[in-house]
């Protein structure tokens, strides 16, 4: 998998042009729908009152008849009204850890993980398949020394750390790390390394990433994530203006002038949200997780974790 961010300015340019085309399509569709509605209203106003239909007492259904040239019913079908599920929006209080800027510590941990040698067994490939691998975790407390843990896919290691996780979620796996001094956990995973598929080089390569952790969910970290998204937004809009990309809806304006910046920012956040996860933790918590992930990984944030939306 490529390490380049999917939100580089070049790809942002494509996103903004696509949004301009989408806005044009919406305008055209809305005009067609309005014309069709007027035509339907005019036609309905000249029709005689409809004959009352027989309704079943226990079923909400209606009969549709296809009428032949001689006025006979050729085919009759019963169409039952289908219930449309109502979208569920979960509202829960998000995490809010004591305020602290973890960015320098995360950068140190990521650098430490990247420096670790690739040993036999760290990445075993058969054909085009990764058959087994080892994790490298860099853990520690809020301050103080950092420790490198090398473990297999089951969490076994020679350093007497107890490492568990609810589900293997690629580089976004949420680990809990405990040892004799922290029997209930409490050690923060500041960086993790594992093999990923490389689209540019072919085969597999080691990738370093920092997954969301509740301890990292501080105001300073969320602000840093938002600042970085705003930075990407500015780069994209500047690139559109430099290339004079025009809107098809309003040719006298550029796409950057037509598309609200806040909408692009929302799209960047949505791209990183897991809809199923949002159903359980709530929208605000998902936004927190996106901002922390972006603050911790910056240009790598969208390389290894993205939404299917």
C-alpha cells in the first residue's frame, strides 16, 4: 500500500473538480424534477376523482392493473408498502483526556519503530501472500522512557508484556499493554510497525503508524489534527486557483470559489469514519478519533486507514 496520503494536493484537485460536477448534476436534476412535478400537477388537475379503492383490513396493499387495447385487465399485481428503516444516530459523550501535546513523543516513538532492524520472521512471504509476521510496538507512559516490544501475531514476546486486543484491525489495531508494573494496562502504544502490501514497490514493506488511543484524545491533539486538515485544505484550494479550474455551473468562477471550504473539511473527516463504528460510539467520538489519527500520522493518516464511504 502506498505511503503517500490520498489527500495530497493533486488528488485534492480531482476531489474538488468532482464536487463541481456533482453540484452541476444536482442543479440539472433539480430542474428536471421541478418540471416533472409541474407537468404531473397540471395533468392531475384535469382528471376525474378517482374511484375509491377497496382496502384490506390487515394489509397495506394496492393493486396495479395493466390495461390492454380492448380495455381488459391483462395483469394484476399486489404491491405491499415496504417499511423504510429510520437511520439511527448515536449520541454519546466522547473521550476527553487531560490536556497534553503528545506529538513530540509520537514522533520519537515512530522514529524508534522505524529504526528497528527487520529480523527473520518479521515478514514471511510465500508467493504473493504474507503468511506470518511480527509486530513491533513502542510503548510507554505519558513521559519517561519508551520501550520497544517485538511480538508475534498472538502477542507472544520475550519481555513479559501481556499484550491483548479485541480485533486485529491492520495498523489501526487498538492494543492493551500490561506488565508487572502496570497489571491493569496503562501503557500507551505510541507507535506500531507491521508489514503492509506495497503498491509502489510490489510485495510487502514495513509500515509505521500510530493508532487512536483514549489517552491521546486531548484538546491539544484534536486542535493539531484540525490544523493539519486546514493545511491540506489550503494547499488544495491554492492548487485549484493556480490551475484556474473553472466550475461548469458558473464558468466565471473557479471550483474553489464555488465549493464551500467547510464541505471539503467534512468530506476529509468522513473519509476516515467507519460507519459501523460510528453506530456504536457516536458521531462526536468518531470525529475525535479522526482528528487524533491525523495529528499523530499527518501525511500517512489516509494511507493505511480510510472509510468505505
